[in-house]
């Protein structure tokens, strides 16, 4: 036998990020991954990775996470009270038998809808995130989860205007002469767009950040426009009003490719810059100047991201912003238009992958945003969480995978109350003993991206990517897809769909008649690792209309919205909790955006990343800190009626007056007092799409030594 030599394996980052980076894994002669670097040939990755994933040395990034000494490697059964996190090792046979027996008993007594799968965002891979698991729970007849936790508000709002998640591609931002980075911290959450932004700047483009926080990105661009949280929709209305009033719109584009312009003009009459200045805290003259600059600069690009839709009016805010490029005809030019997501460019064969026909009835669906309500013993609470169906029976079995809801779900206390239920049988598939895993009855070790097959699209560019396993699974860990294959066998599901291996699943997903996937085969991906969708170059999706809306036009007036019970014209839906006035001792608006070195809760236990991120902090404006007796470096409580969280104060003008910024979430068990930021957030829903309101909350700040248990 020939000795094994060093290898380079193609892979792709699976995390909830638009960049979908292609990487190369170096594997040594012993079969151990020793280095992970960006693929230099990938047109978007361009050889570099974010600091969370890059592994130029074995003790860094994703490799450090994979070989972490606390990695789960064997199935385990709970032996202590829920939440204590005490487990004993068992065999896979014992684990699978116990799960199957408990499921069968629950289904017999309560019905299959008493089982609830909760999974979202831990991987965006098609194979490990939405294939065999969907088949399993569909065949079982389990309750379903509405995947609302990230992007649902913006997706729905954008669809009412544009019709689908389609926009300009990142490469084309290099051709823009004005770029609005609206509600996006590009250098943290979309770093591979930045080189194209920089190319545009070198060619003379101006880049403006619209954000309540002076993020890394806002500090690096040409101009920062601080805006009151949750008021982006009003700003877009005032910009449109100025553009129409000054006749700066593209009359030909509007006439050919939009619907409802006359009704839009009538609606805009009420949204003057002077009125909107009092809502957004942006001066009227600044709004007018921004509108003129946007309407008269060619090409003009807008990158809007999901942060600005995480408030009560977030869906309508995205709808309003998405109308701007059609009003000015920006879609005509390369580098003109908008990008929220590119996800609908990928026509994977979801029917073949998920096999929805295995589900015999429509069943019921709960909103993931309201997990606390979903797990409640009270039917009225469960009814609040329903998307459709009946609130009864109560959930008796919970499967958690690709998620850590004890950390990331809103209203953390209510989620923990649900997870503590002794009558709730909980199975968790995980890499580590997370906050959620502490409440599991059965804990199963899952493989990481270095150890399994997967197929991914992107919501930030136009490349299909294949992930190849670089190393053998550590310990007894198994992929999500394999775990659900094994469970299907234990449940005596005899359909042949449960015997498809991962390569067969990948081929099924690629088996599409859509021209975008023409010529993209498994063999091609095995050779190159990735392939560009069959899109024109340059890609000008709406230069001549052809929107994905019912009318085929950009819809200023949406009859579908009217049928769905919403205002068919753009309007302003205010946030639910953000204070409308700034007072010296009253509540402040709180933004809980992602930390630079962490990603949701995925990397929150990697030592070198935690060291770089530092302890939990809250940034407060000096003019807000002084009357509250808060000095830089003080420990403070952030508190409201739902709970309190401790953090270290950073007093600096990096936030707008009346706003505080506390990045999160850290794991509860790694936070001060084991209280995470999401304890402060209500189970409120956005105006469209039922999304969470992570950035729509009011908090009081009090120095720790003077803290009270409730707000004033």
C-alpha cells in the first residue's frame, strides 16, 4: 500500500452568511486537517476568508472548532435534571432505539403533530439542512416550523415589490458610482463584497452607510448617516417623494416596467422630507440631498441587508427601499439596482430533495420566532405561535438540529421554561454541549463541514458549491442526513427515498430543467468545487422589466398585498418598542447586532475567537451616558420588563444619540450571570413575514451597583 500523501480538498463554508466562501482544506499524511484557506481561483472568495473560519494554522478558525477538545463524539443520555447538562455515554443502537420507542409512544397517544423539528441556519447546506430530515418529519406527519428567524420579513417585503430574491451580483458593485450600504455591516457580515466596493471607490464612487451604529463599515466609508432604528421605511418614502417632486425619476422606465405610479405619487404627497426628518432624526436637507444624489448618479447601487428588517415595520421598509431602483431606472446599468439576496437564482430541485408528497396531510405549522409560545402548556400561547393548524396537542417531542434556540430565540426565559418541561422529550444533534444541549434527553454527535458531503447555493453571489468531506468523522459522529436515515429505518419507514445516500441527494437536487443549472453536474463540481450559474454577463436582471411579480413589473401598487390583507402601497410601519423620544433617564433603543468574531452562536466557544471579541460590551453615546451616571469601563445592567443583562460600558459616539449597541448573542453559560441578550427581546413579529424583532427593543441602563430588578 502506498503511503498517504498530503491532499488539498475542495470545500465550502456552510454558515449563515451571503459570501458562501469556497475553501481548500490541506490534509496531512495522517488524515488530519491542518490548514484551511480561501480558494484563490473563486471569483468572489478570491483566496481570503473571514477570521471566524480561516485556519492558516491548525489552532485557528474552523479547524480549531472541528478539533475542539469539547467536541461531542458519542451519543449520550441525560442523567440529571434538565438544564444541569449531565449525560452518560450510550451506543448508537441504544440512542436510536430509545428515540424510536419514545416517538412511537408519543404518536400513538397524542398524534404525530405532537412532534416538532426546530432547525435553522447552523448550516445552509441542502443535504445536511433540508433533505433527509424533511423526508423523515414529513413521513412522520410532524408539526412544521416556519423558518422566520433571519430573513422572512425582508424576503416578503422584497417579493411584493420585485417578486423574488434576485438582484445585482457582487462583482457588479465595482461598476457603481454611488453605493448605499443600507442597514448592513459589510466588513463583518458580507466581507467579500468589500473588494468590489473598494474598486468602485478607486474609480470615483461615493459610498454611504445608513445605520444607527458607526460600525466597522460605517467608519470605513465616505459618509455615515445615523438613522433612528426602525425608520428606514420612512426615509425611503421621503427619498421617493423628493425624486418625484423634482422630476428626477426615469419616466420611460416607470412607464414601461412599473405598475401603480400614479397611486404612488398620491401616497408620497404625505411623506415630505420635513415630516420624515422628525421620524428618522436625519435633517430634511440631508434627505433631499441624498435623494438627488441617488437619482442623478449613474450607476447607483443599494446593498440592503437583514438588519434593517428586524423591527416591527421591517417588511415594509425593505419593500420601500426595493422600489427606489425602479423609480430611477437604476436597473438599466451594470452596477445599478439593489441586492438583498440572490437565493432565488438557484433553481435546485427541492421537490426531489424534500419529497413533500410523503406528508399525507397539511398538518400544522408554528412560527420559529415564537418558540417559547410553541412549547407552552397553554393552548392560548400555542395559538399565538400558529401559522396554520390547531393549537392542540401540545408539543411532546422536540428535535433540535442546526440551531441553538436556548441562546438565539427571542424571549429567552420563555424558551428555557419550555425546554425545562419534564414531559418534553428532546433530541439534540450537535457539535458541542450548547445551552440547548443542556436540556436534551438524548444528545447525538453531528459531523462538521470538514466531515460530510453537502451542496450549497448562496444568497450573496451566483455560484453553486460542492462540499467534499476532507477528513473521516471524528469519534462516532454522523452527518444529519445519516442520522435521519437511521431513524427512518428504526421507525420502519420502507419508502426507497430513505435509502438515498448523500451523493444521490446531490444529484437529485441538481436535476433541474431550469437554464440556470444547465451543465452543472456532480462530476463538474467534483472537479472544480464550484460553478457559476448560467447567467448573462453582465447580469442585468431587470434592465427591461421581467420582474417576478404577478404583473411582471415592479409593483408600486401590489394587488397581491391587498388580497393578503396589507396596504397595497408603500407606507411606514413604525417599530414596536423603539422609543420615539430621547430623554435623559428614559429608555434607549437597543441594537443587538452580530459580533465581528462570532456568528450567531456557532463560534461562541472557540477560545481564540472569544479572546479577540472580548467580554460582552454595550456602546452608549456620551450624551446618554452622563445623565445616567455611566462612565467608560463601568459594568451596567441593560434591563426591561423581560429581564436584565450585564455588560461593560463603552462610552463613545459610535452610536446615534438615544441608541445603545450590544453585540450578541453569547452562549448563556458563557455570559455574565448566565443571561444572554435575547432575554430582553419579546416574541413580537414583524409587519410582514412573521420575523423576529431582534433590533426593536427598549432598554434601561443602570450602573451595576445601583441596579433594580425592574425598569423605572
